């Protein structure tokens, strides 16, 4: 049984894959100080509570936080007696190698999203991921990651407003009732919400124009659903794209081993 781990800047997701489907998925905050023992106690407690009685014998990790990887490696070695695959490391092969500038380190999350999106939809794609950063990944027709765009994340923008301007409060992102706000909170929500609508639409349009192709736009990440319900920004919404991409990469490595 495969344990897939996606470690982002804000949250870390653990999911158990039986070869056909995810049996369970859990989320925790990302903390580099958390030890392998703590991970194991937390994970096995949740497994027991949900009656997930399986034997984990394989682990694959994608992490945008390098300091977390060590303890996740120890978790796999000490408690599951296996050497984990870590996306982005030399011993973890990708279905198609990225084509970017020499020496460029592509984020593991972007490589995983590329693999997952290509497996489900073929190539010629734009993958928009609403995470701590909002990223746009361009997937070539053969499945290669060939570049993209990185913008500040939605919540990061709200935090920046709150932290940099003493009079502005902390607010949650939601669709405002009108574009023109009549109070401070509504003004902030409108600026961020409609600002990101414009950002996503404009960047996707410019990518398509630059490449001279009508590309399929796929969205993932928690806040994608909020924007998708309001505007037709995306062709497809995939809430489990990253986790699916991890299973694709794991399967590829198993086939070539």
C-alpha cells in the first residue's frame, strides 16, 4: 500500500493509495520541527479512528519545504521499512523530463501537478494551483513541464495588506456582494477577489497568445472552487490533482525499476 505525502508551505497532506483509489486522506499544518515519531503517532491514530487497517510498504514524497523531508524520510525508513521516493531527487524518475533553463530547480509540486494533469487530460495544458503562491504551469503536448508563472497566493496577499497597513484588518477571502465596497472589509475582499479573477484570466490569455494555441486550463487548490463558481476561468477543476500526480510518478518508477 502506498503512502503519498504532499508537503506544501502551509499544509501537508497524507493519503493512502491502494492502486485504484485513495482509501483516506488527512491534512496537517506544515511544521519542520515535527519528528518522525510525531508523524507516526498522528497518522496511525487517524488510521485507527477511520478503520483503515492496511500495511504501508511504499512512500512517495513531494515537498516544497526542504527541512521537512528529513523527518519524512525517517518516518518511511523507521516505521514502514522502505526507502521513500522524493520528487525532484535524482533517484525519482519523471514520466517526462522538464524542459527549462539549465540549472533551474523546478518545484516538486509543479512537477507532480504536471504529471497528474497530463495523465488525465493529455498535453497542451495550463495548470493553475491556488496554494501559498498561485502558480501557472505550462504542460507541453508530450507531457513536459516547460515553464510557467508564479504570483503571490490569495491568502498571502490578504496577510500582506493586514501586516503592512496598520488600519487594515485581517479578513477571509470570499465573493463580495458588489465590486464597490462600502466598508473596509468589503473593499479588501473586492480588491483581492476581483483582482485575482483578472490576474488568472489575463495570465492564461497571454500564455495562450504567446504559444498560439487554445489550451485546456485546469485548476487545483482549495480556493479554486470559489473562483470557479463565480467566473468561467477554468475548463476543469481537480481537487486531488497533486495526490494523483504522486501516484502517477510512483507507478512510473515502479515500472522502470
